[in-house]
């Protein structure tokens, strides 16, 4: 009886040791953020030339960005086939993705537009007139090669209710090996979207 108990205890200890070894071999969780890419090069000529005619334009406020429900999670999501996505359990965003996109777009636009033309996205509600920029992202995935596709629609609404609408579909290849390259490619794609948004803002008629 004692020998049976001893053998059972040894089995339990062996299983516990195997479990601990398996846990210790698990890959670590990595956390990522998106970053502004706007200051890495000169502004596009169309934006630079239009900036000289914006003295009377109303301030623009970037509204909260809308993203698809499948992207509204902390894990990085990539496309692995026509009807499949891959959710990386150990690759996570350090903050909600929609909040990061809004922050990066706001930073990108701030350096592409003339000073004081872009409102602080976190400003309290007030009576000052604003043009409201809304961005609705329909697709923002990396593929198996870590190239990122960004598909978005936007609208720019004036206080009078008039609005301009546009859309963009952008593709940004990965600049490095897949590990860690997806956030950089996504950040670069947002920079390209900011180019188009800034050009649309500057092209809108000035004044209230």
C-alpha cells in the first residue's frame, strides 16, 4: 500500500514538473503601439501649396474613429485567407486600437496642416464653430507577408451641415521581418491616409 502511494506521489510530482516546464516554455506576450509617421519627410507639394490659402478656414476636430468589431480587441488581428483571420494571443495592443488610430491620425494631421487649424481631439464641448472630420475604417489588416491594407471612408462636415465625403484604399508593404513589422506598416498606412485627409481639409472653401 505504501509503495502504491509513493508511486502515485511520484507520478503527481512528474506531471506537475512537466506542467511547470510547459508553462515556462510559453512565448512571452509582446505589446505594441501605433506611432505618427508624419515628421519623417517633407510634406507633399499639394499640401504645402494649399496651406498658404487657409487663413480664414474653420478649425477641424477629428471625431472618434470607427473600426470593425473584429478589430475592436487588444490582440493583433491579421488576415489569413478569404474568409479567415488570425488572432495573435501573444501579440497585443497596449491600448484600444480605435483610440490609437485617432491619436496617430490627429498627430499626423497636426504636422500636415497650418498651425491651429486642428483642434485638440480631447477638447471640452464649446460654442466655437468646428468642422467635424469623421473617419470610418472598414478594413485594416496585415496579410501573411505582413503587408497592411487600409480601407476607409471619411466625411468633413461644416457647421452649416454641408459635407464632403471621400474614401481611400491604401496598401503598405512591411519594411522588415514579420515579427513586430505590422504596427510599423499600419502606422505608415495611417500617414498616407493623413496625406489625403489634409489635402481634403485644405481644399474645402474657407470661412464659416
